[in-house]
C-alpha cells in the first residue's frame, strides 16, 4: 500500500447522533428554557415541588408498573444486564446465552417514563407520612425504542406531575387537568384540545374487557369481516382488547364504531366519579371533549384518563397524556395510595410552539463593545463586567478590530447597541453609544450610560 493510501484510511470517522436522538441548539434551547421555567412557575402556584429521579431503574419496576405486555415494556425499553451477575459470568467464562438467562432483578432499564419511579420514591422515602396528598413534578429525558419520525424520538423529554396519597376526590382530577391547561395557556399553545374518558376500575373493567373480547371474536370469526382486522388487533384480542380502541387502521374504524362503549358499563361508583370529574372541570371553566376510545397504552390506569392534542404536529399530535392510577403504589409494595398525574411531551410542545411562530429567532446581544487600543481594551473589560453585572448581555471581542468591521460583526450578532471605545473616548471619559437600528449616536459618561441602558431596557429597549 502506498503511503498516500494509508493516509486516506486514517481519515477520522465523522460521528453522528444516534438514530432517534438529537442535539438541541441555541436559539431553540432558549425556548426549552422558557417552557421549563414556566412549568416551574405554574406548577409551584398549584403547590407542586420538584422531584428528580434516576435515569435508570430496575427493569422489574417498569415491567410491574407499566405492564409486561405493553408495547413500552415488551418492545421499547433499553435494557442492560445487571453488572454484578454480568461481571461474575464474564470472569468465570460463562457467557453463552448470558443475556437471556439473566434474572429480571439483575436487569436495569433506561426509564421510558417517570410515574413508576415517582411511586417507587414515594414508598422508599415514606412519603405517606407527609401531609397528603404529596404533589410532585419532574422534567427530563425518557427513552423508548420507537420508530423515529416527526415528534417521535428515542430520547425524548417529558414534563410531568403526580399527586399521590389523600383522597380520590374528583376535584383532584379536575385540578390536575386545570393545571396543565393553565400551563399551555401561559405558553399560548395553539389549538390545545382536551379529551377525557373513564376506563372504570377493578370492579367494572374486567367485565367490559370480556364483553369487548367477545364482540371482537365475533368479528374475527365471521368470514365477512375477518379480513378487515389487522395483525395488531388480532394479537390484542388475546392480550389487551382495550387497546384495539386505539387503532388508527382505516379498515377497522367501522367495526370499532359499533363496539360496546365503556361509559355504558361503568359500575355505579365509577360512573359517579366520572360525572363529578366532568362537573368539576366545568366549574373551573376547562373545556373538554369526551372520547370513549381513549384508553391509553400503560396498564396502571383506572377511572379518569385524558389526553391533550395540539396543532402543527401531524400524526404524533398528543402533547400530554395522563390519568388516575389508584393502587399502583400498593402494587409496588407500598400502602394503599390514590394517584393521578400526567406527562407532557416537551419535544412536541416545543414543535407546536415553533410551528405557530412562538419561537425566538436569534439570541441577540444588548451591547457589542467595539474597542481599539490597549487602554481602551482595559476600559472595555471593565465596562463588560459592569454591564453584565447589571444584567445586559455583552459581546466583547477578544482582539482589536477596525471600527467598521466591529460594527458589521455587531450587526450580524443582532446586537442592539455598539459601545465605541477608542483612545478619544477613554481620555475624555465620554463613551459613544450607537443604536444599531437607526444608526444614531450619543455620548455618555460611564454612570450615565448604565442609567440610560437601564431605562431603555425597562421601556422594552
Ligand atoms: P405517555 O402517554 O406514554 O404517558 O407519554 C406522555 C407524553 O409523552 C405523550 O403524550 C407524548 O407527548 C410524549 N411521548 C411519548 N413517547 C414519545 C416519543 N417517543 N417521542 C416524543 N414524545 C413522546 C406517560 O408516560 C405517563 N407516565 C404519563 C402519566 C403520568 N400518567 C400518569 N402520570
């Protein structure tokens, strides 16, 4: 091989973010920050405090909470071998079939959602001893191995909240929903549409599910209709008939429309609870649409379920999903505990805000300091320090530039003002401030300049 060919092969590999993950860059990150800050503000006015839970947990925690048969757990989790067993087997050379034989307690998974973790934390920290209910919110990345597309990623971000303990008063369901809608309102999210449903409880849901299965079996076993059911539905008739109601498959829609509806099969308590949730929403002026097909994809739900869609998102238009999950804490070894919550898909929320023109365009600067000369440099450094301390964003070029070039650069960065510091300015103690929008110039002493900029900022600069 010639020397040239060898050099070619050494060309460094160019890495790219893994499929389904992405970098979030400025100026978009400013919008992410605004959204998260608004969540902090709105949720704390409802008495919620922030919880931060780990990015990975025991696989078993998710399997038990979300349900082993759900898509999330059975197909979409990023799961790793437990390291104690893993390293022991590697040391002893027993690696064949290792991954499939690992015991479930030894496996860990990247969190596909955070409700399970929050319930685990509630139990672990004896939060039932605190004044009830405990109101917690969280934000951060979640991981699901789904097919990536617009609004659907493998690492995505959720902002969620959970209310644990206390009663299952319908006012709690309504207030949680009111809180999300208030948050969306504050962000001026366009076309937010709230759908609600009740999926019953341990008393009434099993009977309804059996009825649904029986009806679906009739369709499957009737040669006239059998061909209209897709493979997912055929599987779900056995594993989870409720999820059939979620189907978007065109050929199934007419069949689904004729299936029995859960609202007609709720037990008395669930029916009363659902009616009261709707009444409570009306008292709060929250506009909703009843959607009997809203069943959600995670097993822990009972009674109230809800979803919010927004515009500009195409097929992945659910920006928020949630519901009641009384009994989940108990299922995880804790005391009997009521629970309700939601999670917002932050990526989708941001997309929708961007589509409706709510995104910041460029991270501008307040002041660009155009300096020339050694003495001016020292003054410029001091000026930058004082302006930044007063809360202005300042660009201080690291090397001397001709004034013309500096002003061009200030323009490109979207600066509002250029502060011109040359030998004359420094020796006179009068600094030149140029307003870039109209090209006007004025001279100020150092304290006057700060005062002037402060006034301009207070008046919206
Ligand atoms: P979820 O419906 O699975 O519920 O997810 C909530 C929201 O997260 C969805 O509505 C969607 O906006 C967003 N989301 C889900 N998967 C993806 C993805 N692959 N890419 C982008 N966004 C996604 C939960 O996770 C429950 N833990 C919510 C909850 C909290 N229920 C009670 N408490």
